[in-house]
C-alpha cells in the first residue's frame, strides 16, 4: 500500500495515482484539508508491541500497518467543524489534530518521499545553501537579513545593478518574482526591517537548469530564459520559455546527488544557472517542486521515474525498505 498526503486540486496527484493503480498498487490519498472534519486518523495499542494504524477516508477505513511507501506531496491546513467557534477551543483542537496526525506519520512503516521532517528542514533556503556548498556546488554570495545596515553593505559591495533580491517562499497570495535591485531602490532598503529579504549577487548566464532528482535518477532540462522578455525569472513565461533535455557534467550530477543525501531527500526539483564560462551555479532545491511543466515541454520521463521509485518501495522486502530508510534519512550523511 502507498499513502499519499495531497488533495484533488494537485495536478500531479492524478497521473501518479493512475499509473500506480494501473500497475496494481493500492493507493490511499489522505487529504489533511479534510481532517478532522471528514477524515479519521487512528492509532490503536492492544496487546502486541506494534500499534494498529488506520485512516478513514469517505467512510472507508484503510489499514496502514502494511504501508511501505508514502508520498508527502501537498498537505493542506486542517479543517475544523464549524460548530467549534471559540478561539481557544479552535487552537486546542488544531494542536490535538496535529499531534494525532504526526504520531501516525512517525509510526508508519514506510519510506517517505520525502520524509516530512527532512522535507521541512530542506525547504529552508539558508540551510540548503550551506549543504550545497558542503556537497561541492558553487552558490552565489548571499545575505538573508532584516538588518538594513547589512543589506546596504551587501548592495554596496556588489552594486545595485549586480544584486538580485527575492522572497523566501513563493506564495500564491503574495507572489514575488526575482528582481535586480535598481539604483532607485537603494533608498528603500530600510524596509527590510519589516521582514527579512534574500539578497544575492547577480549570476550572468543565458541558460537556467531545472534538475529533477528521484532517488538516484537525475533528469536535467535546459531553460533558455534569455529568450524571454524577463530573463531573470523564467516563471513569468513558463508556458512559452524554450526548454530541452540537458546533459549535466558528471561532477555536477555527483554533487547534486551528494546534496540530496545530505538533505535526506528522495525527491527534489533543483534550479541552477550556467555561467558563460560553463560553471554551474546552484540556486535552490524545492523538495516538493513541480515537474509536469518540464515533462510536457521536454518529453523527459519524470512521472514514470517518480512512479518507479514509489512502486519499487511498495514491493521491496523489509530489509530493502530498512536500507532505503537508512540511506535517505540522515540530514548530514
């Protein structure tokens, strides 16, 4: 059995679930946005050493004690019953719900893609940049700060036209593209006191890379951002930017795999840029990043590769699952 934490609005869920079921795998989708309102989570200790684990979805209980693979995809905030209106009661109920679901996850006898705790830790830009450098990857000079003096010092060192700034998270409700700091914006740096900002040296280059890593398989795509109206951030023209498969130099591919092991990730979508001199510069890794837009434009078999990994974990004997857990879990391995 394969457990998937996602929701029906996730466009990556349907093709993965369809292919897994076509191959004969039992897939259970746990939508945390329906928990606890219409979804049940149960951990039961009877006479044995091991607890019983179950989720109830749409009135049907699914036994998870034999679950071997789990996909941490796009969990949503919990939904309480509308009758719970008191703020203190809501806070208490949400905390209890979180403990209940986290307890189930911790007991699940499965290899996670990705482990939720490792996924959360690896999502932090400050942490992944350090691990990327330790893995042997080139990264831009960077400062993340809400101190206006530190921000001004960084901009002065690199120049306003050679400094980019961006947000930590891409939020649908407050989305911000990566921008070059203009001279006229230097006087606005005092505003960082309200919330930290990521400042980086501008990395020149005409080709961005989206590298999708699943287990030990690496698929790279070249994104010709220089051919768009806004070369700094290809996401603004995602439907039209030219893309094609790309062959990574072996040392770069090896460094990316080392990074994934250091972060404890099985899956990651990695962004790099190729400098004019050929150096590959790491920008970030998204542990739950999208891949369908790359697959549709390049023909790279990303969904099949992802399904292969989940299917392999679901069929693995106990010893192999244990080995896989040991291989992917340590954050600093």
